[in-house]
């Protein structure tokens, strides 16, 4: 995660703009990063990399540490899908079945960690 922490009030404001459908790119980036920050706080670790290009990525979940190359456990999705599953507006399984989430590796199912509570 980037060194700059997103303040709770700023993160919630950005998230509100995204969920209301009137967010610009910087607000979308802030909302995505804020939710990734919450995930990182909820499930610290280094065994699963969650990517939301182009806005951010975090390593989460206790387990074997990834140190280089392609991580063995990767979750990747677009910003809209991330906000949707992270807030509980959409179920992980539905987004996964629809192909909007790409998850590889035995630890890549992060459904039990969602939704996040901002």
C-alpha cells in the first residue's frame, strides 16, 4: 500500500461520491485506496495480493510471504467491482461468476473478509 494513509473522513467522502455515481477519477482512486487500506487493516499479511488497477494493490492475509515475481495468490478486479464487493453492494461469488474478478491461488478467495465496514 502507498505510504500515504487516507483519512477516514476523506475516504468516506470519496466512497459516497463513487456510490452516488458522481465521482471524478481522483475521488474514485481515493475510494479504491481507502477500501484497500481497510482490507489491509482487517487482514494484515503477505500471502494474497489484491490488485485494483490502476489505483492500487495491497498484500493481505496471514500465510507464506511473497517476496518476488508473480505472487502465488492474486485477486484482481476493476474499481467499480472492488467498490461493489468491498461495500457489500454485490456478493463476491456473483462478481466472480460474472468474470469481473480474477482470483488465482489457493488463498485467493477473500469472500469471508467482505464486506468491509468503513
